[in-house]
């Protein structure tokens, strides 16, 4: 038995598939489980500045991204129940546009939140970053000027 997919089903499944992927990424960001070493999440100069900025930016972007995923899934489901091909295309398009708009809004909010995170403190030259306080780079006084 071969499975033949009608064009209506394929058109409706595109926003469903996209919505599931986007929603899953939003959930991982919201729960602070999104790995920084992958190509997912809000990846701007502000969010990639530090681990803390990446975590905060993707947590803020998580809720709008999850809602965008839900809009995509609902648009695809609505497309499946439409009686005509035109209705299916319209429902799928509305679902995709809504998902993309909420995804972009989440990215902007995540970027702004990450930009508000203070940058990591700069280490003095020669400091290995052990934070022991006894480093010669931290305690060395400037040489006295000859008069």
C-alpha cells in the first residue's frame, strides 16, 4: 500500500512542522536549557557576549517564540479542516506569517534583554582569572616617576 499525500495535506503540514520546531526552541530557551554552542536561539552580538547574556536573552524570547510556534501549528490544523484549497492556503499562510512575526518579536525582545546585561568584567593583563586577589597584576604598584 502506497501513501499518497494530497497537496492540501502537504500545504497544511508545513506550518505545523515549522510551528513545532519553533515552539520547541522557545521552550528550551524559556527553561534555560538552550545550548549556546549550537545555531539555535537568539544569536546577536549582545546575546553572544557572555553566557549570562545568552541565557537571559533566550529566556525573554522564549514565551513569544513558543506562542509563535502555537500559531503555526494552529494555522496548519485550520488548513487541514478547510473545505477548499484556497482556504487551506490562506490558513497556512496566516499561520506562517503569524509564527514568523512572533519569532521576530521574540528575537528583538531577547536582544534588548541581553543588551541590558552588564558586560563581563575585564581582566587585567597577566591575570589568569583565578580571582585569588593575590595576583601580581592586581597588587603591583605603578613605578615611581623620577623627579
